[in-house]
C-alpha cells in the first residue's frame, strides 16, 4: 500500500511524498525546494527513487536538480524543454511505472494554469499540481478559460472517491470565495466549517476527493444553474456558453 505524506515548503506549498514503507523508498511530486525533502527523507529513513513534475513553475521545480544530483533517480515530467533535468518527458495517456515504490500512474494533460501542465492519476489518487485546488482552480497564466474548463471536466470524469492531492494550501480562501458565489449550497457550507476548524488547528485540509470538488467547487460546477446565475449577475450580462461562465467565475476570483 502506497502511503502519501505532505512535506511543507515555502509559505503554502505541499510537496507530496509517495512512500513504500516496506522498501523504504519514496517518490516526491513537485519539489520546489530540495531542503525540506532532504530533511524529510533523513527523518523517515527513506531513499528518494523518483521525482514527478506537474508544470514548469519554480515553486514546483526549484529543488529538482539538487535532488537529482544527490540521489540515483529518474525525473518524470512534461515534455517542456524549459525544465532542466527531466529524464522522461511525458504526454497524455502515457503510463508511469514506478517499480521502486510499486506504483503506477496515468498521465493526463491538463493545460490552463500553464500550457505544459500534466496530472498523475493512479493508486486511487490524483496529483494535480496547480490545476484543480480544493475548492478552486489555478490562475490562467498561459491557457484560455476553455482549455482550463476542458482540463477540469477531464478530472471530473475520474472515480468519485479519487483522492485529490493539490500543491497548495488554498482551501479556506477558495471556499470563502465559493460561498460568495453559491451561498445556499449546503455541502459547501458544511465543508467550509470543517476546513475553518482544521485551519484554526493549523492542520492540512488535503486530500480532497473528486466527489467533494464536484459538489462544492464553483469551477467544477459551471454547468449548474446557480453558478450560471451568479456569473451573469457578476458581469450583468447573460452568458450562453459554459466557457463564458467559467471565464466569469475565474475573473471574479482573480479580483476577489
Ligand atoms: Zn504554478
Ligand atoms: Fe504553485
């Protein structure tokens, strides 16, 4: 059984450690900083055997080269030449077999936040970087609203009980916004309360699940009448396509 543990980095990043406790091996997702990873490995007496990268941003790749020099490992990531140190460049639909931790993942291209963004799905878990957040989604730095919408729709097709491991602790702020968009969504109100409670105790709010995102995340609910109406009120104009609704909610959140 694969164990997953968060390694905190910077102010709100999570570097996910995928641990095989029997073999004492570990893979990490998006090591933006090498030092917290090295500290974690020493503490837990683990060997690092693989690195997975979701996209090119520094807070996800900054520790890659140092870790690659220190350990005998392979780095898997997007087919983007601007990222130094990728050993295996991945495209949509490919499989990643990590024998060292006894885990298998499928690669999903999920452009929107960046154009090179990929997600890893396997072992009942999704590692989605800055694409899908708990209660929100990544900003559109490179992609279009339509691209991000397509990416989130792809993720919504995954089994409902899939555990969602995103790369930042943004949940409370995201749900604060979500409540403004959809104040009468009871599932959202309940989730907000439990997340607020966790953050008061300085506890992590992840992983989420696909089901929880479909019921509470406005960016996963752009096909719902309540979201359409809220988006139209925000822009004071009727909106006909789901892409336009998505764009309106994203714009609203950017200025929230
Ligand atoms: Zn990013
Ligand atoms: Fe990030």
